C-alpha cells in the first residue's frame, strides 16, 4: 500500500474516534437531561441509541485490527492504533453508563435530594470527556495531566453527594408502612448508583487521557 494511503487511513481512524466521542458526549448530555427533567422520551432515546454506539465500536475495532494486521505498524504508529483501540473501549463504556442514567430516569424519582446537583456533577464529566478527547486529537500532553488532576475534584464532589444522601436517609422519619419504605429505599439506591456511575464516567475520561499520553510520548505514568 502506498505510504500516503496508509497515512490517510491513520488520519481517518483519528477522525472516526473523535466522531464517536462526540456521539457519546451527546448521549451523555441526553442522559443527564433525562435525570434533570424526568423526560421519559429523552431517556428512551438514550437507551435505544446504545445499539448505534456499539456498532461504531465494532467498526472502529475492525479499523484498528486491520491496520495492525495488514500494515504491521511500529513505534509511534503502533502506539497510536493501540491507544485508539483502548479509547474506543472507554467511550463504549461511557455510553453504557449514559444508558444507565436514562434507565434510572425512567425507573423512578430523580429529584429526591435537591441538595445534590446531579447536573453539576454531569457537567464536570462532560468537560473531562471533551478535554481528554482534545488531548488525543491534538496530541496535547498538558491536557492529559489536567484531566487526571480534575478527576480528584470530581471524586470529592461525588463523595460529598453520597454523604448528603446517607445523611438525609438517616434523618428521614416521615415514612409509613413497608411499601412506602421499600419504594423510598429503591429511589435512594438508584440515586446512589447514579452518583457512582457519574464518577465512573470521569474515571473513563482519565483512562482516555492516560492512553493519549502514552500515544504522544510513550509515557505510561497515568495508566497505573
């Protein structure tokens, strides 16, 4: 294969990975919107759209494996392809978590704890995802470290949110009957799972930044 065609395939792979990330970010925004508004139509759109993300993942996986099998890349090109493959895996998992948010929004009460701003937590993850993908697209090492540092802030916000839920649970004393208690506990459990999944989205964004750093300068510092 001529060298310029090979380089074009590498460029296409990078562009397609970025396109996938933009679709995933859109679905995450929709999942967060469903949580905030309780809009079941938006929630259902996120859930149904997961199949499209899965197909994008499979198509990109094939691009990566074909490039490795047919071109036998070395050094920087091999790191780029390997990083791209790992990144699409994290993007697919973020999409799964966005689907979870849609399912939580459909399943029950999402405004149970007004002191916890789920949208604020979600906005942080959206920014982290955008920053980590910018690090990949632009080969920006400083952006990689910035995403990793920002994860500490998200972890703290999620910890505070979970503590708030637990405190409210302990202080709550207005329930009558087993059915009411059971329904309330299901909502509480779902709310805590929502916080956990938002935190996990941040973790996957850090993974993307870590792989981008490895791609850029063969540095695995953020991977471990």
